[in-house]
């Protein structure tokens, strides 16, 4: 069995494959747990559509790589990314405090490490991976191509919890409720008797599970493998924390026992325990907690001894410069077709910026999909090219887009989806519905069906007579259709719906009024005030299925020729003065 030898320590070496137990100070564990709890609570509030006094996308706003990458690729600094830029500004003062105390990704990795990690020391050269990734992301961003979604920690951990863990938990509750109801009935717990949970489903759940399975499995190679060797956000902080004001210092009381080196989760302590790689140190204070002589402290000081700093190697600097040049591949990316034009069937959420700007701003975090109450927003695969992977699209098969709702815009911190006022929201034309006459029940099978007409909130579907067809058939008025997806979602035809929404005639603006743009195109988008059947007069059965009759404004329920069930009587207008008492 291979062993790990520690400088300055005599006696038998520890087995390399022994499960790792990292001692961490209570304060750091407490703050990290509170941070993860707040992150999960805000995500749960978005998932359950609950009001929150704190911005549900708070942690996305704090991600330094998201802030830097978005500012460069979008050539703009939205208010939502300012906290991330402030985090970068604080690095010379606090070092990588964010990584060790605040980051939910780091906390999640720590939880996995407690179960899986082994004590191993990998070659220090592997740290260059994160600098290569950072330079690739920033180099591409300079050319307007956003690759932030590949490795930024906040979008990744949001996908894990929001697009995988929470939906699986909801599925479990949904399956368990029928089993719990008999007990709830006996105990008269009415909340459980009437509780309904509809679990969402996301197309990328399997991919997210495999990806994080690999991230957690890497803990078998080294604790905090992701943070040490891969995370480009950590690399951006490391470049600015060479001489932080708050840093590790070792006094003359050090006996070089090696305990601090073994305890460090980031391998930030060099062979000489007096020296520190401050760019790798996350200020967790684990080393101070195990020091038998109290030689390690973390004071705030502007004075620093060069002998206590491990200088970055020239090879590392060359790697960063080389990776920055590699980021220029973003210029070639468009020419290779990786940034493909928007597919005709790809529909973006309401308020989305024009496609190029949308992709440069969107971090593919999935927060908008988590916040969507109808599950219509789904992460895309390749419908808008390789660079559009994981970007949000509308999938009416899963749900519909309520014209009164704009939770997705509220969830987005980068303005890839901008927030729309209620009046503007109605004028957000997402696309246009089109009837497939080869599969539509009314067109193909000559069967009476009026589902799309009934559910359309804009009244854009009209049932009209067609020569040779005994039933009325649906036609879409493109000037009144907003592409909300109600018709496609509720269409009874399977497997493919007979009416589909595409991106035709969509309106997407970076700024300005959607209403003005829609009116300039001759559109007339307004919600139906009253439910109407939408059937032209002149037909004896009005084109309705057997057993249905049209509503008449002058009719009173029960007042027609049809008899009412026993015990029912027609509604009578109340006498003046209100209800009479007997």
C-alpha cells in the first residue's frame, strides 16, 4: 500500500486511501451551513412560487466569474451583476473568503467530501487547469461569446439543486401523498388530505446527474478536487489574492509537525509549513484548528514577508497567457457554425433579448426554469447551436406561458430576460401557432374539436367552415397570436400535437416598448375579456360536440326546456332589499 510521507514527522506514515476527516473551525462550518441553507431556501421559494424578502437570485449575483464574463461578453454592466464585481474588489482585502465561507458549490462539494474524499496529494501542476478555463472563458467573452455556463459555480450548483434535486424531491412527495392520505384521514390532517404536488420535469436532469456524479467522484482523488483544480471562478479570485490583508501567518512556535499540511483541504501549504499559497487558501482556518502549538493565526495586516509567500511559477503565467489566446477561438466559433441561427421551433421566454445578445448574457443557470410555475421553460440542447446548449426555451408540451406571469424575467440577473410590466407583458409575441392539417382532428378526421379555440387567451384561433367538411375547422389569426402555447399544450392529438408554436414573427428587444413594436407590425394582441365559443352563427349545432350547447347571454341556467335534477330550481333574481328570511 502506498503511503503519504510528511516532512518533519517521524513514525509510521498514514495510509493514502484512508477516508479524509477534515477538521474545520466551528465558525466556518456554521457560516457555510447558513449560507447553503439560505441558498436552498431562496431556490425553494422560487420553486414553490413563494414571495421572498431577499432576491431569489442573490447567489447568482455574487458569482465573480458570472459578473466578469457577462460584463465582457455583453459589453454592459447590469445592476444584477454588480455584487459579483464587488466580490472581486474585496479579494485583495479578504482573499478567497467567498470560496471557503459563502459559496454553495463549495459547501456542496464539502458535503460530498465528508463521504467520499481520500487523503491524496496530486501534482501541483493540475492547478493550471482552472487558469486555462478562466482564460478561455474571458478570452471568448472579449469576442462576445459567453462560455460562463461551462464552469461558473453558481449556475452549476443552481442546476444541481433546482433542476435535479428539487424535482426529484417533488416526485417523491407526489408518489408518497396517496400513501399518506389514509393516515391523514384517520388523524384528520386536512392539509395532507387536499395537498397536491405536481412535480416538474426537465430535459437535462440525466446530464446534470452524470456531471455532478463525476464532480463528486473526483473527491476520491483529492478533497475539494473541483475547487482546487477546475473552478475558474476560484482562479479569478486567486489571481487577485496574492497578498490579501487577511491571510495565514506562522510564528516561530511552529515545530513543523505537518498537521497543518494534512488538514488543508486546498493543499495551500507548501513543503515548508511556514509558507502559504495565498491564491489557493480559502481561509477555512482548518490548519489553525489542528496546530498543537498555536503557531498559526489569521491576522489582518498590510505587512507581508516574501518568505511566507509561494510565488506563481512562470509556467503558470505562460499557461494563462496561452489559454487567453485560446479564447480567441470564440471568433472562429461563429464561423464554424457552433453559434447556429435560431431553429424555427425554438421559442424563447417572454422579454428575451435578441438572440445574439441573449446568448451573450444568459449564464444557463436554470433559475428561470425553476421559477416558471407551469414548467414550460426547459433547458435546450442544440436547437440554437452548440453555444445555445442549456439556454432556456419554451416547450408547450410541458406547460403553457401565462400572459399574466413573468417570473422568469424577475429571476434573471443578467437581463438576458428583462422584466416586463403587466401591460407590456401582454404584447410579448413569443412566436406564432400553426395548425397541422394532416393530423388535426377537425381537418383530417372531420371530427368536432374546439379545444384550441377554447383555451386561447388571445382569441387568436377561429373556427371556420371549410368546403367539403361538415365541421368547423381551426384557423390561426397570426396578428392576434402571441405564441403562448396554450393551444399546443391542451391539444388532444398524440404523440405530436396538431397545432405547434414556432418562433415566426417573434418580437425581441433589448430595450424599448414591445407594445409599440407590435403595433408597428400591425399586431393586435389583447386578452379575451369574456369566454366565447368562437363559432359563427348559422349552424344548428354550432359545430359543438354532441351534448354541448352554446351559451346565450339571455339564458338563465335551468330556465330552458331541459329539466333540472331533483332538488334544483332555476336561479331567481334576488328581491330588492336582499335575501328574505324565514
